[in-house]
């Protein structure tokens, strides 16, 4: 398999797919295979003076970016440095845990993407990001878009859980998250099954992949994935795209609204709303509004960019009350 030709069944898969050597010909990967110094020199050519936000954790966190002890914040701090300074610190072998999270390649590193791209994804117009750091661990989380994660330097271990394991991986706060997405509270590298006993059930459904430079992993939408970087310098380039219209809002907004308006209703009323959601959302088909004249279906008609704007405006007005 090559970066120019990814089978359609991979891109439509609802299961993770490992693609060994998919991006092995990228100049970025070839530089990393020569040496860490060559890899960093290659990257410098695309924006050594660019100032970027990164995470820094003290050596005591063992590379695990997480909450602080009382869950009032996190065990790392946010800093801003030039990209070149970050590369220098990584090459020097800093004892701190350093993490440059999802950073848009097209905006921050002009010229890096054309020789290090996945042409097969061009019809999806994916967003490409780079992730860079030393030995570290990111807690299991999910992303709404489909994702191809390409390891370009160092080794990375991915631990994946299907979406239906959400009750067994102990999700943390929804409104205080390290990077916007809810995370599992379990240390997936060293799980505490006394504190988190249901995690043992999640492990029965887990899939683990260790990727080398040049390897790629397709991660379907909403699969929970924890990531470990296993080398002093480790980098990943990923591509995100959605298989839904651009006008659609993120479903997490619906979940938050449901917490506000549904969760604490009396059980009988929750059951009523469950039936309504099933009727209008989860079980909806062409018959749901067939009894209404087409011109009068309003927001029950197939959604368009225009009707999505109208619905969003209606919701905003209702929330102002």
C-alpha cells in the first residue's frame, strides 16, 4: 500500500486499520530514519522562527499529561516558544515532558505538506496536523472526524477501544479537559484495576498497535484511543476529515444540551423524550415526515446549508431566554 492509493474500504471502515509503510517514502520519514538531528534539521527549513504553543510537564509526571491531584487543573503548564527552540531542547534530551499538540501544517509550516501528503485523501480536503514531543502519554479520548495517524519519527503505541466501551473506561469531566475532548481517567500504560475495575472489560475489546516511522493507522470516528510516544524524539502527522456536511454541528453540543434539559427529568418524562429522539433522530427515515406536505416540513426536511443556519439561529434565540 502506498500514500497514493489507499483502498476505499479502508476509508469507509468502522474498525481500525494498520497500514505498514504507508508513508515510508516521505522525506520527513526518511530524514528521521537517518538520525534525530537530520529529522530536526529537515523540520527547521519550514519555520524555525515560528512561535508555537506547547505543553511542558515536570519530570515527576513521567510523561503522562493529565489532571493535577485535586482535578482543579492539570499537571503541566502552557508555554510559547519558537519551533527551533523546541527542536533544540528535544535534541538536548531535556528531562521535562514536552508536547507540541495538534498544530496545523498548512498554516504554521508552509511547504511541509506537499512532499509529505496523502493524495488519496484529496477528495475529502482533510485537515493536516503535526504532533511532536519526547517520551509521553496522552490519555484515551475520541475525535469526531475520521483520522489517519502517520508516525514519522520514533515509535508510538496506540490503545484503541470501540465507542460502546465508554462506560468501562471511566471518562473524566466534560467541562474541564486538557485539550477540548473528554479523556479516560485510567492510565492505560499502567491501569489500576482496583480503582477502575470495569476497565478489565474494556481491555477485552481493546486493540493495541505499535507503529514505526512510515506506518499509519486509520482510526474511525469516535473510537477511543490513548497514545504513548516511546522515543526521545517522536512525531506524528495526522489527517482528519468528516463524512458529513460541513454545516452540521458537533454532536457533543447535543449531549451538553441534553445534560441541561433532559437528564434530571422524572424517569417517565425521560422515557417520553427517548421515544421522541428515536422517532426524529435515531430511527428517522423518509417516512418520518411523509405525512406533511413537502413545503411545510421545515426542519424535518433534509437539512441544507440554509436550513442549518436557520435552525442554528432559532436555537440561539431560544437559549437567550
